[in-house]
C-alpha cells in the first residue's frame, strides 16, 4: 500500500509542478527588483511554456522524486542493489511486466516506461533471442550538475539500483540484461538464455 501511495504522490507532484511552475516563476521577484504599484488597467499574464518545456520539467521532477526515494532507502541501510530488488518485488511480476517474455518486448516496454525527453536510442541488433541498443545517458546532466552527489545519491548508486531492477526483470523471463556505459552512452544487451 505504501508503494502505491508513493506512486500516486509522485504522479500528483509532477502534475502539480507542471501546472504551478509557470505561476510561481511569474511571481518571483529578484532582490534587485522593487515591487511596483499596479495600475488598475494592467492586464496580468502568466508565463507561457511550450509542451516540450513542460515535459522537461516533469522529467526533472520525476528524477528528483526517484533520487530522494533512493536516498531515504540508503539512509535506512539498504544498498543500491537491495533497492533495485525491492523495486522489482513491488513493480515486477506478478504485479506488472508479465508479458515482456522476449528480448524485444522487454526492451520496448523499458523504452516506453523509462524514456526521458532527451533520451535517444538506436537499435544496433535485434533478433528473436537478442536486442542490442545504444542509448544516450540523459540523467548525466542532472546527476553530475554539481560535481557532488545529488541529494546525497551518487551516479553509481543511481545506476546500480536501476541496473539491478532491469536484471531481475530479465532473469524472471529467462533473459540476461547487461549494460556497458561510457561517458555519453550506454550499450544495453538483452539476450534470451
């Protein structure tokens, strides 16, 4: 029940942020600015954002929510691997991911569920028993922006939790999930055993 409440809070938080961010930004006044008297005939206009800008903001807030959750579990003594396995027990079979029984189905479901607006992937190889893709790492600017752990979570901890979740999903369906990362990209291979 707590996991379902957490997911509901995440969804509501993102929706609230998407609708409230323009209003809050329009209300911000820098220290250098002094409030001005508003004449009675002034028209108030909210800031306008493109759908792309709103999606970027939602993706950012979703990542913040995930990172803060990982941090809270790390603080309780869990390892990144234990967090990935706990997520698998919550979201994986029998609760979900039950029809992802081929490498292609598993990959396309991951792509549909995890895609960040800046994520770009290219299929390098695909067959009935194997899928190999190269993807960008859109989480890098967020996780490395300050050069220090974000909300107390390192890039390595973030990636290990996600990798463990993906490997558990693949193993359930008799597959192997591997991921090799370099500075800008990751190569993901899903292979039927």
